[in-house]
């Protein structure tokens, strides 16, 4: 067994109603005025009002920045940082899915270091540890951003996603309350849930895979595989929501250490070129990329199939591995996500540009099978 390093820089609080404990965390950090970073969906769901009441009842002032859009643009990051400064806040509370949490991460980088957020794109470009505490409260089961050292932002001017990777991005605290996910509509539950599944699958077969991350990822695959359909069909099912929250959390812990691969490389290009939401892009591409990668990690893909409930007894290793592709393809169909690029407005003349951009993505080098631009073009044409 090769040596490995497993990191988790975030304290995790998990369970029903743990959101009420944010007061204690704010007091631990001596917070006097909190910036809540969120979006309109969280406001409309009544979650923002609940969080504000918890803070106000404890005598903690708050300011709300609720202008976060899906797949937030770079300008949003700078407006959020300005809001923090202008209101003299001393702690950031990110409430929402990956978009508000990544916005909060990016805004904190600007608050602490200045400059433009593009300056920090890449690996370890953030120069120092933050002084401002960040608490993340996810309201979807998807990105795992509440425990990761990454932020993915949209550079619409250049039609691309940028990723900031730094240990200084991780929130100090993640408050994962499954009850807060129950208002997420089916479309959001489906897209965020398949994103969480992709994190678990890609990190499990990654070239950087390591034993703790593999164990977390395989359990996440099992939890999400058995719960996502129910969570989409009946959002009030507490058990399904709890399993999805835990699966997403475990997947985030796993990929924070063992990283991702080709699905996210192409997915970033698809989102940038066709303005497709991240989760939708990932769900569409995942079965095609799994099919491409399966022969490079047949034993692992056969274990993925079993974790997803497939009976592989009597099958060859190859057949068992491909059952994982079948299982994910059926799951994507059952939760009503698009399965073809044409369904999201992609045309044949866009494919070469997307493939070229995908080749420049930082996660590509961790894919279990070597990839060329021609391979990506072939995958995209198959998905068209």
C-alpha cells in the first residue's frame, strides 16, 4: 500500500435540527455581525428567515447578500466581498447549495487578499490562511462544497469555469441539517444528487484514490443509489433526505482528497459553452464517461455496480463492470435528467471547442484512463 495523506479541515455537525447550533459557533468566533450569503431559492423556501431568526434571537446582527445565481459569475464574487466590507461584517455564513457556498469561499479570498478572483484560479494561489471564519450550511445534497478546498466559478466572458483550489478555502464549520433539504424541488434534488454520485464514482476510480477516500466514496454510492429516486419523487421523505445528505457529505470528504476525473473535465466545458447547469451537465455525461473508463478499472466498476444494487453473480468481470453504467443510465432516466446533448441545445459544431477546453481542465490528469482530445470528441458525439 502506498503512503497517503487524508485531510479534513472542516468541523462537521450532522443531523436533524443541528442548524440551531449556529449560534454557539458564531459566539465561539466572537461574531458581532454576520454576512449571510444565499440565493433567492433559499429565501423563497423560508430557510433564510429561519436562519435570521436563530441569529436575531441570540442578539447577533446579520446582513444578507442574496444575489447569488446558479453557477455564480466572477462579478457576483466581487459584489459579495464588497457587501462584507461595506457592512463591516466579521463572519460569513453560506446558506444554500454549491453556488452560495462557492460564492462565499471566493468572496472571503477577495476580502482577505484583494485583487481579482481570477488571480487565484488554479492550485495553491491563495497566499495565506483567512482570518474571517466561514460556516457553511448546505440546503441541497450535491456539491459537498461544505467540506472541500475547492470553489468552482463561472467566467462567462471567456466561456469557461475556473477552479480555485487551496486548503485556505475550506469552511471552518459545516452544519449539515437534512431537514433543510426538504424544500428543494425535484429538479434541484435530481441535478444536485447526481452530482454527488459523480463525485463518489469519479474519486473511487481516480488515479489519486486512497483507502479512506475509497471507503467513503463506496458508502456514498450506496447511500445515494438507494435514496435519490425517493428524494426526487417524494421530497418529504426524511429518511431519503437524510441518506442523501450523508451521501453527499461523504462524497465531498472523499473527492477533497482523491479528486475527480473526465466527467467534471467535460462537464465544465459543457457548462461554459452551452450554459447548462453543473449538475445537469454532469448527469448527462456521467454514463458515457463511465463506459469509457470501465475497462481501465473493471474490478472497481463492478463494486460500483454492486453498491448501486446490481446483481453481478455469474457475470464476467467485464460484464459486471458495465452493469454500473447500466445502473447509472437508468437512474438518470428515472429522475428525469436530460440524457442527450441535443436536449440541452448542443449542436455538432460545438463539440470540438468543448473538447479542446476539456483537455485543459485540471482534473483530467487524475482520470483512470488516459484521454486524448479525439477521445473526448468521440464521447461527445456519442452523447449527441
